């Protein structure tokens, strides 16, 4: 059998093959050599007789298209023979590389008891997240000195986009790798990215588990660009949201996302200083409170240019009403946000004794605890006004207004043509994580899918109550200071008398002006 020389073609592939972490996600954009890397990686261990790996794709047609041809190219050269019935490659040492599919959510059960030292998932976001989590139980090694591990590749978007993003990308954010560089093969400038720090946590058995996200873009794969010169132009012609996902590796955008203009690099900013917040007049500060199993308070201000900045967040879950109110009061006291007006949802006025066991409406409990905790500095609680605008429902108006405020445009040089007018501080973590994951539903009147299985809307709901107030607010002009009492009487008092006279008797008003 003819021998093949196999070598990684980018620094990112080198890192993928050498990663010591338990779980690694590789890719994040199209054309980074993801499937090839997944097929090649287990060949490092085929000299161990008890080594077993399984490579998964969601469906059998996908397996035939992306995995099987690459296996047929490289595995025979490594001495592998294929058993079609068992979908298994066997190597001279006795090592095995198996191929599997899990088209339906409960198909993970077909692999119960199939122990694999290496588990590989090609295009992880196409799988049900439950499948990935449940099969961790059978990720076991029989090879002395070789611990079990899990490897996955994926583009943004797909069935489990939000879970994969939260698990890998948000905990292991990549960072810029130097300055922008010019790709000769692509004929354009691009920003290289490198992995951020690995993430460590302890599982339920007290074991330390590590994971890492290694970003890879089409620009990293110079061989692919040279061999497929039209591939980049195809990516550039995709719709904007797909282009940002597949070309730029932007996990904050995917097909079907409701707020397509949201871009964390633009809309998420550093927290404003406490002095700036204290300098804001009370009428330009507002809180929004969404009450439920998850109760969220978002606090925003509107500056003198009309920009709205969200700068504080209190997120509570599975707590009593008093505990939720206490957490919010602590935050308000810490930030010295006294007598803050908070818009709350109408459901807080309903008596929920059947559900909560309390004989008072949530808003009564909140007001009472705020007064106990903060005294005269307690927030001013006002129910949200859901009056429609232009015969449109409140939710429709809110969604369209928010889209307008986050909208931006840039020219070919990356300079703003249209600047966004809404920003969220990095401390508003739940808002920043969940807003990009909200999904469009064409069957809903306002277009937003409120199904909790596909997106958590509570932070957005809270934020929009404050946002809608500030969006319509007319900031009070600074009060003019008068040098003398005569100037005050002439400019304020007499002008009011004149205006009143003109309204009642125009002829008298004209005479008054001549005095």
C-alpha cells in the first residue's frame, strides 16, 4: 500500500492535534480544514492495541459526504481495513476507528456501552446537545497512560448553536493574533485569531475537566484557497448573517437570529465609571424589571446625544420574591442609584398565591422590601405602559425600535456610515449572551420566538421596558441662571403674563408688548 505524508497546513491545526485538554472545539468558520483534522487526529493513537475512537455525524448522508471519503483516502495507507457492516476501520495493532450517526434525538442510546477513548463530533451544532452530553458517560479509555478525550468541529448556527457557544466559545474566547495580515491566496486583509485561555471546572465526581476553543478560518487554510480559488468568492456572496458566520467565524450571528445587526464587538462596551453614572440626571436613568422564574432588572441611561447605554444587571433564578428584591436593592445601593424609576411588567400586579404560596402580589412584596432595605432611597416602581403606537402592538413596536437603535453600517474601509445608538456594558452578562440567540419565528405576530427551548428572552424583556421609556424621553434642558432679579422677571414672569394675555385677548396682548 502506497504511503501518504500527512502534515497540518496551519498553526491552528498543529494546536488542535497537540491539545492536551479533555474537550476541544475546532473551527468556527467555513474552510478551516475541520473535517480533515477530525479524520486525521485519531491516527496518532492507532498503534495502541486497545485504542477505540468513534467519529459521529448527525446523518448518514452527511457521513458519506464529508467523513467517509477522507477515511478512504488516508486510513488504508495507515494499514486500515474497513468493515462496511460494522462501519468500523481496523488497524494492524487491533485499534479501531468507528463511524456513527445520531439523526434522532434519542439515538444516543444506540451507543450506550460503546466505550471510546476518543469521541469525535463533526459539525457539533447540528447535533442535539443532549446527545453530546449523554455520551460523555461512555468516553472511557482502556489504553494505559492515554486518558479519554473529546474533539469536535463546527460552524456557527444549527440546532445546538446557543449551547455550543455558551459551553465552548463564551468560556474560551479567542483573542487577536497580532495585526491584520494580507492573504495572497484570498487577495484581501483579515484578522488572525488565536485561542484564548483554556477553561477548567470540576465535574460531579470532583474531577477537573478542561476545555478549549481553537478558532480557524478559511484564511488559515492556504492550501484550500489555492486549490479552490472560487471558494472565497462564494462565501463573500452569502447573505450578510451567513457571511459573518461562515467567513468571519462570528458566533453572535446565525441564520434565523432575530436581531441580525447585534455584534458583540460593537454593542458590548466597557462599564461606564461610577462618576459618569452619578452625573446623569434622574430623568435620563431608567430600570426595567421582568418577573418570572428568572427575574431580571436591567438599568440604562440616555446621554445627551440620544445614545442609550445599559450599565447594570441583576439576574435571579429560583428564589423567593423577597430574595430577588434583596439582590436588586443591594445592587442599587452599591451603585448609589437612589429613587430610580423602574418599569415593571403587568404580571407583577397579579396575585400568584396559587403558584407561589404568597398572599400578596409580587409588586407589593417588592415595594415593601425596597422600603425596608433602602428607606427613602427606594426605587419608584411604575407599571409599564403597553400603549400601542401607530396601531401596532407593543411587542412589535419594541422590537422594531430596538432594531433601529442597534443598526449600524460601515464602508469598505470599516468606517461607520451609520452608528448604533444602543450599547450594553460587559457586566450585563445575561443580556449580552441571550439577545444574540433570540430566534425569528414567522408564525408569531411580532416575529420573535418566545419558546424557552430555543432562547431565553427575560433579559431582553427587562431591557426593553427601560429602553422604551428612554427612547421616548425628551431630556430636560439645563436651567438658565439669571444675573439679576430684573432679568428673571423680564425673561420668565412677564413673558408668561404676556403669553396668557395673548391667548385670552389678542388686542390686549399687543398693547402689553408695547409697554
